[in-house]
């Protein structure tokens, strides 16, 4: 950790280190690109993603402990108050003891249609609070500890709570 302060600064800086993440993978591709998605996935930069551009902006990949990658999406709630609820899968293993180590990577997209790899990890944020999970429905809900940076363009995906049946879904 390095803190650079200009000499002309007239205040005593305060720095708080809230948490530390670690990892062993070359997440920033200093030794060449690594695959971060399976061959069964569609690149959202391809035209197949055009009808879901807003929804795509709610998606992210994330790591815990610097190594495990999974995905999820930012959700709105019925209050529409933009709480940072992030939905992922139970099988990804998030719980109350490791949620704070989550590093969420927004805008993780292949640079070209068909690449199936090499998405950028530059739009990221750290930390979450575990809220709920259930194995039977394979869901896990956390609340991110910070708002996403507005420059990331994160979309809060929603749902219709009127009780009407869902006509279609995309996974």
C-alpha cells in the first residue's frame, strides 16, 4: 500500500485499510490472457445480446479469496431504493464468513464476438454483506458494501411483482 500526498497539502491525511484481498491467479494478464468463461457461454458483445443490453449491464463476475470466479447480477427491490442487492448462486459458496472478500468485476465482456475470454477486470469493487441463501433454489443474496462507481454504468435488474406469470427468461 502506498499513499502519495503532494508536498503542499495542508491537512494530515487519514488512511484506513478496511480489508485486504489476495490471489494467486494472474488476474491482470501480466503473463498473457487467461480464459474466464466456458465455451457454452454467449459473448454479450455479439448481436445475440442486443435485446438485453440493459440487463447485461446488471451482470458481473466476481472472485472470493482471489481465486474463485462466479457470476451474479445487481437487483432492484420493490422499494426501488437502489440498495446494492447482488444475486448469485448458492453453489458459488458465498456465506457470512467470505462475503467481505468478494471482488465484483463489472462490464466483464469479451473484446470481440466469439473470443470467449479476456474480459476487462478494470471496473471493480470490493466487499459485500451476506444476506440470505438457500440450497434448494440455488440462490444467494448479498448486499454490496459500496455503490458501484457511476462510470461503470451498472443497471439494477428488476422484476414485476404483480403476480403475473413470466412469459420468457434468458439465462
